[in-house]
C-alpha cells in the first residue's frame, strides 16, 4: 500500500499537543498573539527548537499563522468553515472519481479503505494512525478524480482534513459510523454511481462536522 500522504513525527506531534494545551489553558482566541518564543519555550518546558517544530506542525494544520518579524497568531478559522471547504472540494471529487476512475485507481481506493479498517480493528486503537489512514483514504479518492485543479489543492485539502478529523473518531460510535460510510462511498465508486457517491460524501462530512461540534460542546461543558 502507498504510505499515508502526511506523516507527523511522534515527537513533533507531542510538542504540538503540548502547545495546543497551553493555548486552551490561556483561553486564547483566534487572532490572539502567542507569547514570544523565549518566554513560551520556558513556560512549556521545551527547547526553542522543539517549540519551532510544534509551531510548524500547527501552522501546517492551519491552526497558527506565522508573521515573520511580528509574531505567531492563533488562526482565525472556524470548524464550520473547514467542513464547508471539505464539502466544496470533496463532493465533486468523489463524483468525478466514480465517473473517471480506472481499475487501478479503484484498487488503490479499496486498499486505502482496507488499511483503515485494519487500523480500526487494532486494540488498543492508535487514533493518530487511524486519522492519517482516514485522510489517505479521502485523498486517494480525490486523486482518482483526474482533475488537475483538485490535484493542485491537495496540500490545502490535506491541512483541512487533518484539522477537521481531530478528535471526532474518539467519540462513541463515530468510528463505526465512519467505517460504514466509507464502505458505501467505495461501493458507489465501484458501481460508478456518481449521485450516490456525491450524496454519501456530503452525508459523511456533515456527520463528521456534527461529531466535531458535539466534541467541542463536551470540552466546553
């Protein structure tokens, strides 16, 4: 199988989580500026180079905005906007994939789905691994759409997916529902049923969005 498109080193991921926890503890809002690098590294108890790695990870995910010479700011994006962009990009992509996919591309999509199912079946579940494989499944479909404009947006879509898939699969029942929805999408692509593929990806994205909102409400409670 092809490796997931995005790989994040465990150390960088842990440092990024540490920085996110700090942002949450400080109740920072979109547009707020983070403390200077020296001060922030001391607060987090990590080196400045490790802090830069964490900032780079979160910048790639779209969570932070780095303005060189000015500072690092919390990005001003809402979760609703992320899912709106996923729907705008993925709905036509899955429809085109159903129409245009080759047998080899169909096999790649099925293999991505199989790898994701295998990761979900592991005990305990490695949710970071599952998230990367989930994202790889979606991006494999997008690449099968055979649309050059969409291919040029893969980097941006990857960042959007990485952010929008955070934590939702940990909610009770969501991972099973997501696996079922993926199965319906693959079946529609195999049958070249463009309408069914489009409707299912939209439902899938809406369900993921609702799970994210449920998670945020739980955190804020």
